[in-house]
C-alpha cells in the first residue's frame, strides 16, 4: 500500500494519495488546484491516478479534483448526501453512506458525517491483503481534526445560508457518535492542520488516531449536547471573505486550469497606465521594503504563509490585478493565487525602482513607532484601530483601541476618521501593513502604521486593556 500526505502550509491544507502498488492504481483525496504535484508523485512511484475523491464541497480552497479528472480521465467519487441544495452540479460518480469502491486491493468505504457541511463524507481505508475486515485509516476531511472538529458556522457566516449554524452543530454531535464507535487503532488523516480557519484549535501534528482523539479532543470529551453546541459555536475565527466564492466554484461548472500559468511581464508604460487607472496592484515584497517606497494605490500582501488568505480577503474576483514580485517568486505566488481561484492576474512587474527610475514618484507608508505611540495613544485626536481577530482583541489590546478586523475594513470606511491621526495595529506589523496600505488606496491620508504591533506594545510594559472596546 502506498500512502503520502501532501501538505500546503499557506492554507494549512492536507491532501492525500493512496495507492495499490500491486495494480498500480492510485486515489487522490481533496486535491489542491496545482495538480502537477500529484502527477509527479505518481510518475515517481510508478502509479496511475485512477480514482479521485472529495470529502465535501470545500470553502477554503479551490479543489483541483476536476483538473486531475480532465488530465487523467479518473472518475470523481463525490458525495450525493445532504439533500438537493448540497449537490455537486457537474457530472460525477455519486456516493452515499456505506458505499464501497476499490482502488486495486484497497477498499474505500464511505461514511456520511454531516455537521461541518450537510454533504460531508469520510473515507475508511482497508488494506485487504494485510487484513481484509479492519480499516486502518479514516480520511476525515473537515469532520475531525487533530484536537478539534470542523466548525458548522461557515455556511451561515461565509456563504450566507441562514439558520444552518445550530443545525450543523447538532448534526456534528450525532456524527461524532459514529467516530466514537470506530476502533481506537484507526489512523486519522484530516484535511487541515494548525492555522486553518476551518476550526479554532487545530493541532500542529499531521495525523492522529481515533483512540488519541477520544482522549484529548475537546469535542469528543463532551458528554452533554447543549454544552457541546455552545462551545462549538463560540470563539471561532472570522471566516475569510473569499470562502463564499470557493463554496460556489467548488460546486458548479467552472473553467479549469490544468497548468500553472506563466505571467506576462508588463512594461513601465503598461504599469503607469494601471496606476493611473487605479487598477488593483498587489505588492508582495516585505513590509519594510513596501513602507520605504511603493506604487501609488498598491496594497502590501507579503509573500509569506498567509499570502493566500489575505489575498482572498483583499483582492476582488471580478477585476484584473497586477503583482509586484521578483521573478524567482512568481511561480510560488501564482500557485498561491490559483489555489483560491484568483486567476485574473493581468501581469507582473519585478520591482518598483525601474518604475521610479522612469521619472515616477513612489509613496511611503507612514509609521508610528512604539515610543511615539505610548505618548499619544490616549489622546482624543488619535484613533488606534486594532485589525486583529476578535478573540485576539478581547484577550488584550492597546487601551482605547477600536476593533475592526482587517478583512472587514471595506465595510467600515465611513466610521474611520479622515481628519485626525489613525494608527493601525495588529500583532506584529504584517497585517497592519496590509490594512494601512488598503486604507491609503481608499484615499485616507492620515494613516500611520504601527510596525511593532500589540506584541511589541505588551512586551514593552505598556498598559493593556482586555475585553471588547467601547
């Protein structure tokens, strides 16, 4: 039996390849969209990708299952559970609870586990030559993670399906009874790890066992349904704005992207026209470089492990955009964007110095450093905006700071002063650079970025306030 996890750190997403080495057949579960990874592994291992499967209609990334199907011709085993509203709207091989299909000598059994979503299924794998009647693995998708379970509020908070939150929580409670009934030895292989917004307490280790999760997973230790529902629905992180788009695109027919595209390099003249037209420009350089000088109207989303998530928060899906990044980072950045369906890349430019050398002016991002902020944070003419998550803010913030999550700034522009100093703070300066540059793009001329963030504020011994700000 061949087994490999493919882990993408930017979205904390795990996909899997399970193969039968005797027959050469291989299954890919919950594929990411840049599918060349799976093709290369299959070629290296002497396997053919003959089966494809998904645990549910994903909200946090654009699935590559259809891209793999187009390339390999492999059938897609997708859930037909959950009712009419939760069906995939393109041809596939539908599966329901108890169904079985074979990947060579490996038996895959479907287990319907609603809660995170109504159609969610898991796959139990049995290596029949080794032991014919005992599953050894469960591919749990967004049902059970290491130390956590899938949140049931995304359909309501991110995709707008009203009244689904509590229903999903109670469905999850029932689904966990199925999980508890499984043998302790079964390995648990989830679709996400620490850092994913699909739960609130995901562990950092890549896999677990049913027995271990029964011992340590907070959700499986609950004995009262009402207490479970209450805890499950509280403290969940803000779902990124792009989740609603992913939920749609993963369900309906859409254009396929079977190769990682090569980006067009723009001329200085083309870049100047884009700046004049106020096209979206994503500057993926470091926050320090961006602060020192950037193109007017550009926003700073650094090419780090949070790039995909924040691009999904800040970049619209219905308009072209330009990427500022060195050539050696373009393949990585393009993959990060295609994984969440941001395909409208109009072109790229490697730096800002050539544009400046052609006689154009760069813009600096004004900073307010720790010593200066400590002197004025309680001045009525200074507004501090904490753009971290709600739970981060309530755990501790700069006294008097207003809380507006950075991803929701566009919904609160009229509430932000334009005639007095506004200081933007996060934990360590990365997210505040995104938010500050976005506000500058929206015409705010009074923005100051606080690069040390709340982490620097707290470690300096400055006063800290807890709870939600007035």
